[in-house]
């Protein structure tokens, strides 16, 4: 079964409700200021997790929610929020220099990577999907252009997306099989991309199939045998059509796959506090052959993986620690045998 949960202020002593509610909302969504504004605090959140996507339904008394710059700096899960207003009077929402007013039957997108603010006019119910942005391989400028813009749930893509969110957040329609969860997540990604394509004011719309293909690749980077044909099958399109989509995007399927793997490996080598062997980093990103990994990494970044890691951190004392590292490497590769 999918992971599910429920939090309710009614289950806590009155003196503990405010702190409990604030910490619970931050845990289940993103760190932000949670301010009940009038009357007795009432709040309830239920939800499920489908693959990598969190779905939440929140019902509460009048509130102001504000994600400040300090909250973004402290923690950013890099998710796109898809919110539908189910019940209430109206709600003012701000992000990216835009202010909009939601009413029941409206949907809005907002981004965890930048400040935002919600102010409800009374008691309300929201249904919210938190979709990892890495599954939406769209430029940040496209995402930023679509935030804080109301989309009606009465027809079109908005109606389909709102209905899917509502059925999943309640838990009754959430699939239990992992493969079905991935399929549902694909549907959410597809609808979100279609929504942004349909509403973009300028430029050509991004391809839904291309975005789904990139999303599939990103989620399977650690599989060394991943091939273009696998991506085409997962997206339900022909391989030749998929090649054309990537060509029109200025790249190839293999080129995009290689670039995402190398970027991930470079990020781990230059930012991780864990000094793990380079060969493990390569394996994690789908490049298990150390010689191949080193060669393509140097071609892309101009330095070897080991040099990239050393340049990103202070020199490490030699001696005992270096010996420990050598022992770790020997144990990982089976006493010095080739992987």
C-alpha cells in the first residue's frame, strides 16, 4: 500500500495544538511560517505518497502561510506544488511578483525554490500535489512564468488534473503496486506539462512526450543498461519518433542520458561531505567501468573525477586516513579484483 498518514489538531491537548500544527505542516509540505489568524485553531491533513510524489489534503481554520527567503535557504525539496482550492471563500496567493485570488474550483502552481505567501479569508480545504521538479525537465523560466496564475478546474487539462489530484489525495484511488504508482506519477507529470504548454503566453509549447522521456531517464540514471529503446517503450512511442524529439531539442537520447549522469556524479564529488571512493560514485550514476567513467568525466569537465573532488575541498591529512581509504576501496572491489 502507498505510504499514508493523518494529522489532526483535535487529537492534541489545546495547549500543544499550535506548536504541533506548525511543525506538522512544515514536515508534510515545506518549511514556512504557519500563522493561524482568527478564532480557535483547527487543522487536519491527510495524504499519501505515490512513487516520488506527495499528495496532501488540508482542511483548517483561517491562516496565513508564508515561505520566506530564509526558509528557502534552510531547506528546499525542489518541488512544484499543484494546489486546488476545494472549499472556502477566497484566498490571496503571491509568488514571483504576481498576486492572484483563488476561489473554490481554481487551481494554481507554485514553486518551493522561491518565496510564496497564501492568506485565506476563512476556513478552507486545499488539495495539493508536491511533484519533484526533476521529473519535470522544463526550464526554470517556464516554471517561473506559470506560478501564481489561476487555472479553472471546470474544463480542459485543469479539470483532468484536478480530478486526478482529488481522487488520489483521499487515498481511496491510490494504487498499491509500484509499477502502477509510477504510471500514475507519469500521468501527473504529463498533465502538468500539458497545462503549462496550454497556458504559456509565448513560444512553442514543450513536448509532453519529450518531458516524459526526460523524466523517465532521470529516474533511471543508475541503471547501466538503460537504452533508448527502453525509454521509448516506457513512454509508449516509437524509437524513431523519440529520436526526432530529442534532435529537435538539440541533443540525442544517449547524449542527454550521459549529460545527466555526469552532472549527478560531478555534484556528488564536489558537494558531498562523505569521502567515498570514486568508483562508487560512478556506479551510482550508471557508469560502473572506472576507466570509462574517468574518460568521459574528464572530457566533459576537463579534470578527472578524483581531481574534481580534491579541488572542491581542503587537502586531507595523509597517513592513517589515507590507509583507511585504501582498505575501504579494497573491500568494495573484493580485495582488489576488477568490477
